C-alpha cells in the first residue's frame, strides 16, 4: 500500500512539474515571439499580409515563421564558411612556405 501511495504522489508531482514547465515554455515562447515582432514590424506586416491573402494552414505559417528566423542564421553560417575557405588558402600557402624553408635549411646542412 505504501509503495502505491508513493507512486501516486510521484506521478502527481511529475504531472504537476510537467504542466508548470509546459505553461512556462508557452509563456516564454509567446513573449519572445511578441518581442521579435515588435522589433521587426516589417516581418509582422509580411506575416499578417500572408495570413490574410491566402487561407493557410498552421503548418505553412509555422514553416514561414521558422524560415524567417533561420534564414539570417543560415546566411551567417554561409559567410563564415566562405571566410574559412578563403583563409584556408592562406594557411596552405603559409604551410608550403614553411615546408620549403625547412627543406632549404635541411639541404644546406
């Protein structure tokens, strides 16, 4: 009987904590979304126009919202990769120069 009572209390506590966390996450996500829309009124207007222009599903609106947040991040990653590729040429050239210098010193000895 004791174990059953403990299990019931544990299950209740777990359910309560899960509900509190879910509520907090929803509140934080809503707040963050509203802050983003306040900071970027063009995005808010575009989303509103798109929502009013065509009947859309929640899935397509979600996809567009996620894309609007991820596109700038993807562009930053792409720029970093381009810079890394350019720097790689210089690193390779420096390694070649060092190797040539070391080979020259070894040949003289």
